[in-house]
């Protein structure tokens, strides 16, 4: 039988104060700004929810554009290690010494192997809902305030975003509305960090919530790799970078058109993979959708004529029917044919797009190795927020937080009196295992005038409008 603990009255008072303190989390601000879809804005007598206008049909469509993301092709795994330290064998130096005169002579010595070490660290993300006055929740403005239904729910779900961040099935539920907006914000910033993220950056205007970013593709698909211990250069690890700096309908300064540039890049990456014993690597091309459409329209016109110059009385012709068929197949299948092999294409709005001239844009195209022999070569890792040590400490005083999405997210709450807000945190990073099998074509220019919608407020084709409340 265990020994029962006996506490003095003073000790009991200290324990009670500790528990009370642990259970109370005061919000940073007690000002209510919580928007609603139905009923009044909290503590406002002149502002009401978006959906409170009388006589409106309850069923509504949403024009909100959700971002294109490369998340769907990446592996996702848990990791408890703050630093993931990886080493890549870079080569073996040449042998030294002179050849022996015979079998009894002194032969040359073989070379030494070399490695290049890289370190990957977590980025940190924290976001919160608006502060809500709980006694105000669930109101309708009047009998003309009819519960609404959003007819189009949005795109395929993102595996990094909990299902509850996607649902807005009940427009009267302030919780669903708050969590849905959390999902919209995280989805918008995620691909920006996946491409442009820098572990040394604490905050950028287009990456709200990231107190520390992780290194994205721009920091990993690059040249100039160095060993993290000795700072010696590691050219064997460098990615293959082509600077195009021209419109996709013209040629580069060295005379290559877009077909030859992509074929040269993929030929080089396949060569690197084959000579490293990695035949069968699966690659994807990652680019903006705006670039892809114009890229394909110009690519198919030159594909059949690749490397064929022709001349007078020796003209080379292409079939308009074949060009049209190829264009339709590429666009409908979302791929590009390279040396007779399809290269899948993934869209990402996280890739920056500049505007060097009217209706002319410029962005980059990435070639990413995603898998080989059943192994993910480019993956996201997250720190498991449901690990036993975190839960043990958090549960001690009865202040348990909830882990979501297999431990990918941790939720918490802060409140004062009858007002409450929820906070959500995660830690994740991107790891490109084989950067020397990755490539990029920089500064591809293209003319684009289609009336599309971008999902990011910083995009050239982003539109919203309307109002945030009704009077």
C-alpha cells in the first residue's frame, strides 16, 4: 500500500495557487474584434455579420481562390530531432604516388573519400483566432437572418491542415468560421515558405505566423553548397541551375530555345542519377500555372524540330494537327514530354512572379526529385506535438492542450472572464535529400493575359472586394 502524502495548509495554498495560475491564460488583448457571419459583431450596435442582410437566398457561392501547392507530392514524416544532420558522399580523391616497377615495388596509394554535411532545422508557426465573447455566440440579427450554406467547399484538402480547418458546414458556428480562417491563412503562407523560406528570417509580410521560417526550395536548390562543419565547398552537391533570362518563345543568350534548355537540364540530372546508381528517380516540374500554359504553347511548336535546323530545299516541317494534339494532351494531363518521357507538373503560387513589362511576367521553374526506390527524396518533417514528454508536462496541472493531425499541430486557449481565443502551433521543415539531382531554370519570361484568380493577396491576379460586415 502506498504512502499517502500529507501537506500543510500553507503547501495546499501554494498548490491551489499554482493550479489556478496554470489554468488561467490571459489574452494579449481584451478588445473584441471578432467578426461573425450571423448575428451582431460582438458588443457592436451598428455592425452585423456578413450573412445577416434580409431577403438573401441562404445558398451562396464562394469566389475565394485557394492556392496551388506542391505539398501533395512531398513525403511527410514525424521527427523528434531539433537538428536533422545529413551527410552526402561527394567523391573519392585521386590516387597518389607513382606506379611500381614491378610486383615487388611500391605502388600508388588509393584516394580518400569525402563527405559534405548539411543541417536542417525546424521552422516555427503560431497563429490565433479572434477573441470571442462566449455569451454573444449563436445570435441571429432578427427573423430575417437565415442560416446560410456555402455551396462550393473548396479544393482537395491539404494533408498538413486538419480537417476542421477546412469545414464551414454551419455558418452560425463561430468556431467553424474561426478555424476555417486559420486554414485559409496557413494554406496561403505555407507554399511561400516552401519555396522562399529562410531559416534566418523571423518574419516576412507574406508569411504571417512564421516566427521562424524553414529553408525552402530556394535555399536548397542552389549552387555553392558548403560543408557545415569545415565550410569547404561541395560542388558535387550543387544543383543544376540554368539562367534563361528570355521569353519562352525566344532563345537564350547562348542560343538555346526552351525545348533544348529543358532537355539539357533533364539529360544532366538523369546522367547524375545513373552514375550515382540511382536509376529510376521520379522528378516533377514545379512552376506557376501562368508559366505552364504559355510554356506548353511554345514548347510544343518546337518539340518535333528539336535539334533540326533545316535549310533551303531541305526544309523541316511539322504537323499542325500533331502540335495541337500534343498541346491538348500536355495541358489536360498536366505534364511535359522530355525525350519521350512524361515529366509531371505541379503548380505552386509560392514561386515569386515579377512583371518586367505590361502583360509580361517572369518566374522560375524547379525540377525536384521526389522519390527513388520507394524512398522519399524531398519531404516535410514535423515535430510531434503529441509526444509523451510534452503531454506529461502539459497535463501535470490539468491544463491539457489538444494535439491535432497525428501530432502535427498543438492547440491551446487563452481567456479572461467570458472571453476566449484559441491558438495553434506547429514546427516543420523541408528536407531535400539529393540536391545534386534537383535543378532550376531561372528568369523565364512569358506573356499572359488570361483573367485568372490568384489565391495570395500579393499575386498579380488577386481580387476580393465587398465588405467585412453589414450595417
